[in-house]
């Protein structure tokens, strides 16, 4: 059973956890958008994979990633409604590949340091 | 769905113009998708309370809008939309009244310039901006956040204002006003140039007095008075047709905006012409202080002197109103067609 923390420590932990998730979320979004999706289905896909994100975070993030040239978007009609479909751009795919490699190397480094589940 | 529209409108209010339509369209689709999924799960349409709960979970419109805005060091993103709104209000308060007064002063005192009246607004604007910025920076530091995700009620959102819609009350009001005008005209009240004071009710020096106190009074107006009302009645008939049409098609279109502006400009032009004719030619108010008639007469003479400026000012407001209406008609991005 985990030790109960004081509210201050709990707050520090939550902030750090959020920071960690914020970085990971970009990776998750880029990875998910290798297949074209619109905002709501993307949110559901992320949620189904344990990366629940509220729309107030997701949509501004999508907008930012598009501005940075990592995503492309297109308004199209589906089910008699216009929806904005996002997909990874060519640059986005390259950036995603490198970020994933970076992610794995960080994971390995943490494991070696002894902070991960796979610590020896 | 009305609640959703109101929510979207409230979010749009806090967004910069370049983001408004795009963000609104995407947000609307996201909310609709969420509602549809919830309805599929429940097997029935959501009640308005359930929709309200769903919107509440999304957060205060200000909070939602703030997430789309860039990060600011001094004023955080959640306070930033309010900060900008307050700056706009402060700018309007600091600049508009002194400038309007300054222009009016210049018109009334041709040839002289008000030395400080134009310089002061900009000084007070700078000071006000600095004070507002400091207050917001302190609020930011103290962590007071009016855009908290909880603690707001979606049911209290303002109804959506459709700027392109012509209010029914406006059209009905126009028709009634013009019918009353035509009735007065047909009864002959607007075809004479000398009006006697009613025998039992005379207004003198701002007070209602009776014939026991006041003997007689009459006012003689310029001959242009009769022509003025003849033209206004003709314009009034056109306006009745225009307003009646608006009742059945209550939306501004470009031809209607132009027609409205033309009607108003014609009325303004004719009014200017009437003022220039030195409307009040003779004014007799027996029993009232001597300077009352003189004061009224002086106002009439000033009207004649500044008729063009008055018409220009009214014309300016008519043009601004028409341009604002045209601006609301501008084509929205394709995304809004959703």
C-alpha cells in the first residue's frame, strides 16, 4: 500500500506528473495521427489508450502542432457535418520518429539510473 | 442545442477575431459529437440539464477560450482575455467622450482650438493602461482566477445575439411611428405654419400652466416646415413598406442595409434643409418670463447656423451603423458552414 502524502507533497507530485504527461501527450498525439482522425475521435482514441485529455488541452495543442508544421488539417464533410481532420505531416513523421527514439533512450537511461520498473 | 450555441458564442466572445470562427466550428463539432455519443448510450435525447452538465464539465467559456491564447508572462492566459476586454473598455472611456466633446466644442467655437482637451485623453489613457496592468499583474500573482473550470452555471449563459437579424420590435415601432405621423399629416397639423398654444395646457418655462395663468401664445414656423413634412410623409410611406417587408424577412441583406441608410440619409438631409430655413420665425408665449421665447429662438438660430455640422454628425453615425451591419454580413470561413 502506498504511503499517504501531505497535501503539499501531493501537489508537487501532481504538478510533476502533469509536466511528464504534457510532454508524453505530444508524442501520443503525433503517434495517433499517423492515421487521419478528427478531434473527437482522436480524443476518444487517446482516452481508450489511457491518455485521457480534455478538449481544452487537446485542441489548442493540435493548433500549435499544426502551426509548427507537424500536422496538417482539412475540413471535410462526414455524416452531414463538417469536421476538421488532422494527420501527421511529412515533417511531423520525421520529428515523431526522432522523438520516439529520444523517448526510448530516456526510458532506458531512467532504467539504468534505477528509477524505472526495469531497474537492476 | 440552444444552450450549446450560447456556450459557443460565449467562448467566441473571449477569442481574438482571427480565431473566433475556426475555433467555434471545431468546438461545436466536438460538443455535438459528445452529445450524440451520450444520447446513443442512453438511447434518448439529452435533457437540457444533462447538456448543461456536459458543458459545465468542459469549463467556463473564459477558461476554454484562454487555452487558445498565447502564454503571457505578466498576465496569464486565463486572465488575459479579461485584461484585454478591460483595456478596450478603458480606452473607449478615456478617448471617445473627450474626442466627441472636443469635436463638438470646435464646431461650436469655430476658429479657436481647445488646447488641452485632445492632449488629456491620451495621457489619461496611458495612466489607465498602466494602472489596469498593475492590478491584473497583482491578481495574477495572488492566484485569483475568475475563469475557474468549476463554479459557473451554463444555464446563466447569455442568449445568442444574431447581429444580422432585424428585431421585430424595431420594424413594428417604425410602422407605428410612421402611421402616427401620417395621421397627423392627414389631420392637417403638419400643413400649417402657425400653431396656437392649446387653450387649457400651455408649457411655459418648463412648467405646465393653465389658461387662467397664461393668456395666449403661438409659434410661426418657416414655410419650409410644410414641405419638410410632405417629404417626410412620402419617405414614411416608403419606410412603412420597408419595415413591413422586414417583418417577414427579418434579416439584414446588403440591399436592405443600403436602403435603410438611404432612407436615414434622406431624412437627415431634409432635416438639415429645414434647420437652415431658420425654423422658428415668431414665438409668442404670453405670461412666461421674457427670456424663455428668446432662448428657444436662439436655439433655432444656432440650429440654422450649424445645420451642416449636425447633418454631418448624424450622417457619420448612419454610415457607421451601415458599415457595422455590412461587417456582420461578411462571409464567414467555410468551416462555419458546418
